[in-house]
């Protein structure tokens, strides 16, 4: 790009920056020296390929979505929490909010993630242990008791039963007297990553996509601020994928959901802003920063050039980040504080919109209150003390970071080609039921391609660890330690007994005839082509349980068995 074009870009950025709202904060160094809100080429410089870097708030958004960076608004501190029953988790949420957390993120227990009630025989020993147990709308009410849902943003990490869980959230808001139209937050919902990595699905892929499409329609028309589909790369990375695989598989899934929305006749400029993303922040500091920058650039280009999005907001890739759980070690667990801080800093320098920092004891148990506080304070130290919020994309223009960004983008594009080629081989051109990327994803799920690729990457990394080519402090190097055992959070089995008793009491108090009628209407809707959210909300209002809703749909749609991969 020549000097005149660069100067014009700087003027455009300056006009938008001047017009934007900024925080009332001290934007100087620790020594008191002022810093510019963004840095770029010097006047008169010519920079080859600068259009791929650009300015914050300008297509292709490599340097961020907003011209102000974090001077306008810092990232949301959204701590992931959930354990025991709804009442216990409600108390933890109040602690997080009182300590300065900006949003809530709900962790559900394994029975809930699998669409089972707490009294299901397969739930025995799992209730409340890896998250909070939610059986019905009554539990959701307790979960957010004294927390006005119209005033906080709420993220829910759940995919298989995401739609009925969201219906319970809507009913809880109704019972608080909150208009659902004002709700804000994100719902993970992303079922593709379940088949690819996390393996927590309920049905065949097509019925899951049907429910997701129904939810997209419902939120587009009635809950405009809520993001009904958070596309997750986190679990893909945790399963052993490389940074490029995490990025490519996640964005490909996102393109699949764009195609789903288009197949429903929705306007991409209207529904695409309701898509958000969820990435892992791992330990290779610069690679992670480059991954986040490449993600924004790829998404903007594909949404504009492939899917026809003309509005900036439809081209924006908004993302939440969580530090890498798989990087934490049970050995010398206080080292995990350092790992988490480094990973969080990479997310911030990559421009994350919200962030969760893992606790030091999460390899052993759910976080204790002390560990959760340290994780929260890690973000607050980054935000308040380090100066990283003063400058937008401070590493932009670094030869190393820009080279890594270009490399990860090129690697991702090669993977997109592989996925679409699988779709072309599976479905003749022009006959894709939803779209070409979706066909490729479904084929890659059906033949185990994604699983095999991730397994191969995980195997290569494990080999490098065992050969000591890759180092993990406290595990295969620097293993001597004076650290003693941690006191960890233990969820009492009495929680399960109490949850089962409460569930039995609710079943005894409700109108069973109304529940049966509502479930039958929901199943009838599943047999047709109409939107299922209304009938499902009616079932939830009647206090149908999560297990009853999911079982009724399993009976109608069947289950899914993953193909073996050797």
C-alpha cells in the first residue's frame, strides 16, 4: 500500500476514533508518559500488504472491531462457574459479581449436558460435580435469584440440550418480570463441535441443526441482543488440535451456521451479528495472538465475499476466550497461575471481547473460592495495572506477529478447501441441502475425518512431550518442589440426594396432564416443519423436566452412534 493510501486510512480511523465514546481513564504509561491510541506506519512510509493489517475498526478488522480498542470499552470479565445445586451456584455468582465480574457464564453438570434428569439412573454420582444441576425451570429461577436477568449478560456453555435449557432461561426471565426482548448474552448451541471434539450430543446431526435453525429464527425476530449461537473452538483445541486446526474447524462450523440461516430465508445482515465465537488461549503466546487476529480477518472476508454481508456488524467476529484447561498441571499447581496469566494476556493482545481465566486447582476439582478469586484478580491486574488497554493492537506491524497471522490464515484456508472438497465428493454441485461448507462438515463427521485429524495432532504433541522436545515445568522438567497438597472443593453426595428429593417434590406438585399435553404438542411440532421454540416453551412453563423433553425428542428422532476411527 502506498503512502497516500496509508495516510487516507489513518485519517478515516482518526475521524471514527474522535467520534467514538472513550472511557474516563488515564491513558499514560506507569511513568506518566502519554501513549497514542494506535500506532502504524510513519508518514510517508510505503508498506506492502498493509491493507491486510489496516486500522482498528476497519475491514478486515485484523486490528480489532472498534477504532478505540479497549479505550472505548474493556473486555467483559466473564468467569465460568457452576457446581452443586442452583442455590449453591447462585451464591458463587453473587460473589463473582460483588468482586467485580462483569458477566456470568454457567457451567452445567454432566447429566444436564447429556439431557438427563438428576434422578436418571445414569446420573448417579455425577449430579453437581462438574457444574450445576438444572432439571427444570424452577432450578433456573433459583440459579438467578436476586440477579436481574435484564441487567447482566449471561453465557451458557451447553450444546446438546441447549435449546430446552435456553427455554428454561427465558421462562426464568418471565417469572422475574423481565421482557425477554431485552435479554443479552450467549448460548453455546454449537453442535458441530460436539461431533468433532467434545462428544456430548443427543440426536443425529440433522435434528440438532433443525433446533438450532429454529432458535436462530426465534432470537432474530424476538430477542435481538441475545447471541443464540456461540461457535466453540475451545473444545476442539482441548481435544488436541493445533492452533490452525482450532481456527479452521471453528470458522468452518460458523460458515455452516451462516448457510443454515440463509437456508431459512434469514437476512445475513440481520442474523450474522447473533453469531459469536469461543476460543482457547493456549501457551504459545505469539501464535495465539496471531490466531485471534487471523480469525477476525478471515471471518470478515468470507462474510462479505462469500455470503454477501454488507453491514460491518455482520462481518464482525466477536469472541470470548477461556485460558487453556489442558495446559494446567496437577503437579506444582501454583505454576498454573503463571500459565493462566500469560494465556489471558495473549487473548487481550489479540482483542478478545470477553474472557474467563481458569483457576489453579481445576486439574483436581472445581475451583475453590480462593482459587476463583485469584483467577478473577488475574484479569483485573491485566486490566488495571499493565497498560494493555491503552493502545489498540499494540503488536500490530510486528514482523513476527504479522508473519504468524498470515501463516495461520493460509493454513486455515487449506483446511477450508479440504472440508469443501469432502462436501463436493459427498453431494453433487448445486444439490447441497443447506450449503457446501455444511455438506463438507457433515461428511467429515460421518466418516470420522475431524476426529482422526485431531487425534493425529494430539499424538504428535504427546510424542514431543515424551521425547522432552516440548517442556512442561513441573512435569518433564524442573520437577523438584516444596509445594504441599491443595485444599480443594468437594461436592457432597448430599447435593445429589437433595436435588433428587426436590425434583420428586416438583413432579408431585405440578399438573401432570398439562405436562403430557405440552410434551405431545412439542413432539407433534417436531414431526412438522414449524418452529419448535413456542411448543417447547409451553412444556417448560408446565414444569416439564429437561430429561422428559429430551427423552421425548430422542424417541422421535433417534440417537447417534459415532463411526469408529482407527
